[in-house]
C-alpha cells in the first residue's frame, strides 16, 4: 500500500472530524483543519509525482501514521471533554484545541517541505539527463539520414509535470462511470457465468469420463500456480454428470499449513447438520469415526484443492478407503512428489502457447473491443501473461475497462511492471488499494462474509464520501463491485438470488499482497500476544489472531520431528498492520504530552503498548478455549488502562464466549462491535458509552435483553439482534439501516416511535401484537427503502399466530420477503412488491392454491413454501407462470396430494427441494423432463415416491435422497392441532 493511500485515509478522518458537533461550531478550528487537509493533499500529490520516493517510503509512512495518531487522539480528547463540560467545551478549551491543531499542521508542513526539496533534486537530475540526451555522441544516436535525434519540447514538459488532482473527482477512480449504467438497478448482478475454461474442455471431458468409469480411487491434478488447476477441478466438481453420479460431494480448499483436523472440520461442514451437531469438534478420533460412518455405502467425490504436502493422503487413508464402489478422491497440487503424480496426461495443465494466449485474451476482452495488436504489444502481452490463464483473465479485464484508444498507455506501463499482479494493483485508486489490502487480514482461502467485509471497511474509515451517493454503504458496495469486476476479489458463495454472500482473494494474489504489506512495514506476524519481549516496542495498528491449529504460512511440517498420528505442534499466531516506527514507548508518550494534558497510567500485564491499536479481529473459533476468552478480556483492559484507546474495530465473530470488561464503554472510539456466534449471555451496561458505534452485531448470541444505555447510540446504523425484546421506553436511532432480530409486544410504541425510522433497508421483526399490527404495517408500508423484510407473528406461547397483510406495492426496492404466521388469504398479485425476488411463507395455513397468484410475480426467482404454508390437497402451476423461478422448496406440506405443472410453466427452474410431503403422489413429468432442472433433493419422502421419481427424471438432473427424522414442531402435539387465525 503506497503512502498516498494512507494519506487518503487520514483525509477522510479529517473530513469526519469537521462534521463532528464538538468541533464544527468553532470557525477557527474548522479553518485550521481545512488547512491541514490542504497540506495533506499536497503530500499526496508530491508522493505520486516523485517517482524516486519508493526507497524512502518507510520514513514518510511513519510520519503520516504519526499525523493520523495525533488527529484521532485530538478528536477523541475533544469528545471526552464534551461529555464532561457539554457545550462549554468550545469556550473553555478553544486555545488548547487551536494550539493542538496548529502543531499538527506544522508537522504536516514539515513533511511537505521535505518532499518539495526531494522533488527539486529529482527535477535537477532529470534536466541533467535530458541535456545529456540532447548533445549525445553521434555514434549512438545518429539516424539513417545522418541527423541527430532530439527530444521534443512536450516530452520535456511531461518529465517535469506536477501532479494535481480534484479531491471530489478522485473519490472513486474508475468506478462512477463504469457503474453509471447500473445505478437504477436494485443491486449488482452476480449471475453465474461459464467458468474460464479456455483450453480445458478436452481435459474436463477426459477427467469426467475417468472419474465415472475408471476403477482408480485417487486422481491428482498437478501444475504450476495460475495454470488453472482449481478452475479445472471446479468445472468437474460442478459438472452435471458428476452431480448425477456421486451421492456425496465435498470440496476442501487447503492451506499450506492445514492439519488433518482442519481437513476433517471442512468435510464435516459439508455433511448434514444433524451429524455435525452430535460431533465433538475437538476430538479428532470421533471426527474421523463420524465421517467414516457417514461415507459408508455412499459413492462420494472429495476434492482436496491445494494438497501440496505428501502426508495428507496417509493421514486420511482410514477415512477415504477404497471400498470399490466408485468413490473418488481428487487432489490438486503445484508440487510434483512421489505420492502425488498426475493420474492421466492433461494437456491443459501446461502453459498456453502464444497463439492460444492471444486467442484467449481476445475472447475475454470481447470481439468488439479487440483491435489488431501491434507486434511489440503482442510480445509484451506474452511476456506478462506467461501462458497462464489467471494472468490472461486479469489482463483482459484491464483492457476491457478501457477504450482501445487508451491501450497504448497500459502497454507503456507493462514495460516496467514486474508481474500482472503488480500491474493490476497499481491500476487501482488509493481507496481500492487500501480496501483490497485489508482482505489480507483474513486467513488465506477464508470465505469472507460480504456483509462483514463492507462494514469493516466503513468502520476503518477506508470509504470516502461520494457526492452521488447518499450513504457510505453504497460507496462501499461500489468499491466491492469494482474489485470483483477486476477479478481481484472472487465470489465464493452466492445467495439463492445470485447476490454475493461470501468472497475471497485468489491464492496467488493473496501471496502477492502479503509481502507488499510487509515491504512498507504494515504487516507483522508474531506468536504470542502477551510476550512483552517480542511485541513491547511495536506500534501495532491492526491485530489479527488466527485459529491455533494453524501454523505460520511457509512452515514445512514434513520436517517437524515428533509427529504422531497426524498431529502437529500447534501455535496460534497473530498478524498486525504496524506503523513500523522505531520510537520507544517513552518517546511517543512525550510527544503525545505536547498535545494532550497528562494522563494517568496504570500497570499493564505485559510490555505491549496498545495505545495506537485500531483493530482487533480474532479467528480463534475453538469452543473450549476459555483461556483465550480470558486473554481477550485482559487485552481489552490493557487498552482501556492505557488511556485514550483508538480502537475502532472489535470483531470477535465466532469466538466462544469472550470476556468483555464492564468498562468496555471507555473505548468510545469503537465503530464496529462484532459478537455474532459468540454465544455471549450479556452485554456490559457501559456499551451505551460507545457513542461512535455504527455496527452492533449480536446475532446468534444468548443475549435476551439489551441494557437501557443503548438508547445513547445515536450513530448506530446496523443492529443485528437475536430475537431480543427491548425496553418500551427505548428511542431508536433515526440513522439505522439494519434492524434485524427485534421482538415487539404491545408495550412498545410504533406510532411516534419506531415509525420515525424511515431509511431502513433490512428489517426483521417478531411480534406479539393484536390491534397494533395496523400501526406496524403502516410503518412498513412507508419504509420505501426496504430491501429485505421478515415478519413473524407469534402468541404468548411462541406459537404462530394471525398475520395481517397490507399492500406493499409501493416498496419498489424490496426483493426479499419472509412471512411466518396465519394468513387469512394470499395477497393479490398487485399487493406484492413489484421487484420481489425471494419469497418465503411459513405456517400460513392457506387453504386456496397459491400458485396461480405467485406464478404471476414477474421477478420471483426463489419460492419457499415451508411448514404448513399450504394445507390444501391440490396445486396447479399454470402455463406461462413462474418465468424466472430458479429454486422451489416445498417442505412439510402434509395435506398436499396432487401437483400438476402445465406446459410452459417453470421453464427456468434449476433446483427443486421436497421434504416431508408424505401424501404427495409424484412430481409432474413435465417438470422432471425439463433440461434446465439440475438438482433435485428429496428428504424423508416415501419409498414408492422416490422410486417413481428416479424412473421418470431426466438424465441431466442430479438426485439426492435423504432419510432424516424430524421432531414435531414446537407447537404441535398428539392432542392438539394447529390453530388458524386464533380459532379452532
């Protein structure tokens, strides 16, 4: 990450400072901050224009970080003073505040002066070089006609130009125009497209044939990095014939440091949830036993992607035994070893030749944007692509984003680029560089939740304000789409409506970014958080803890002595973005004392000084690691005891019951508090003191009540709860975009209360309401920005209850609707949101066939009819209905006997899932014979039903049959029946 990118982040934080009520009322302070921003812009411009700065970037990076520290500590100090003195703060401390700003400004101007001197030296060197070129010896530069070569005047001007930029125009370089055409769409489209299988079609055909017909148990795909091993394996894994042939499939993306236990965990996650819940994830023997039992008598396909260590097959041989039933184990590896050799010759696992490289590039760029290339440009392309498909795809994206008339500029830059990754990275704006580099904090090959990533970007201050976007969340979404569009972020998981759920950085790109961060002293790896000798002198900014079974990347575990039964020494390690400063702790404190009044210090348990820490993210998800939970509590206490903590991100998602200190509220700079899947029982009362908090994620915790202090969180934008009741006096943030998992009863005021929130985008409510439903639905009907809505109606015993429905036709952005409760009747087609894509109905107890109405919804792609949503005996899907439906689930429709689908209905259906519909006689033949139907899942269906479906289904459709037992629903018993609309 270049120094100018860090400057951009500091500029954004100064911009946020100007908006703070505690500062923006004083014109002198505002003026001084604006002057600081101007000087910082000068630094950024000079950094870009001075090409020889690279070798001194370390020094300037330290300076910029020092400025960032002072700016944030100054802001935090003012906020803390305002809590004590209120509106008098601006009057009492005006001189102190002004002096502090002036000191910061002076330090910024000192950097500008140093850079101006360096630029003057550079200009002198260049002019000397130019003069030498003008009067060079004729033996070197004489043309064929005997005249000397000269450098034109405009070239001299180009060498000495001073970079200038417009701050507003540079906010999203390359993003605004590219996405202008999609700004009226409800969301970016991530539709599945054909994989980049150029030159691999014959390999795919060959491997699919061998996997289905050969008796060999293990197959391997070996080739150099970037050659397309994973692409080939994924193409095979998703092939229709493979899906049809194998009963169970699992994919494991392996890291270089994966242990046997890591592989077992990944495989167990691919199994049914019932088996997973009954397995002790800390007992390797039990995991092997459960996995072995599950795979018994199943024809399985397991892909171990990145199996570069020779011990892995030996460790897993007792699980993946060759039982001669056609099961297969596929390994991909970039290393050729005695135990991992190509099973069959694969021409596609060799670099493409020159002709195929250029042909693939032309195909990926697009015929309309592929002019004839000059020979010298073709040579450049071949040099940087090296015949590797990954390189070709990345370069093709760079070219396709430009008009062909601008290609020569890119070709000129290619001459000086070390690799395709360097070329792509340097082409990013400062904002995108920071956001992309941030992904390195996540473990390699980790599926990063998109929701989590975007909110972290916002909390870190990486996302600039954009005049064309009302909310920074939209700008963050555009950043994400830009990086995906450039193929620098890979979508790893899609939701049912094809929106992205998870993402990751490609392995080779991750390897490129990690050392790039280290080169600028931003990234540091060490083994023990509490080791004062190791970390005491470090000015750490972002701290990341990985799960303890992992070892540092690059360690060759085949050389570690003492390996027994596949167990390896484990050592957790932490990574951090650091400033790289060499100043001692005392020196830093002396500098800070010039800006702030003296602070009271308390002894800490280690020499680690966390005063400048911005983020703490943990990936240690071991459920029995109570020691780690205590260490987190001690660690947070150290930050609090240090004084003005700058921590902005505390992300403990998945950490088992971390201990949070009662004075957590002292970390009032926190923007992101992620406690999802922590199973915490309570929150400290002081959480209401986190006045800057933007995201509070309590989903999948055991917290059933929030402290009243939460009403003070005026900047909260995303609140994810776990079916939680709130105090009836609670006043809600008018800035909320997400309110999910809220429980309401009649004590909570909706009118003149909740209905004040008008910008919500995601709303999930469970309510115990009678007459109040009218107010609730009126509020929802006026929330025109809603994208996702979940409504659950229950009675005092937790049973589904009456659910009213009012027209949602004016909710033109609502794409996801989930309704649980007894509907008197299905709403008319025109009462549904016009852009509805995903509809889920549960316990609706509809007596009239809903399919005729639902089939007319123009955008519906996913329909889930769950748990007695329909209690009639017959369903008919009319001709021309469900034109865009891709996925249909019918679960526990216990009275359904007959289902017919007329010709021309459900023409786009790809996935059909039927569960516990015991009386259903068969699936319509018209549907079973459709070529588009790819996946069919039958769970707990009668044997005669499954046998008939097997006989009638198309050979292109894969069939999965599950025999699971389900307990009765909580509100069902032998002596009672479902109550409809509150009546027997």
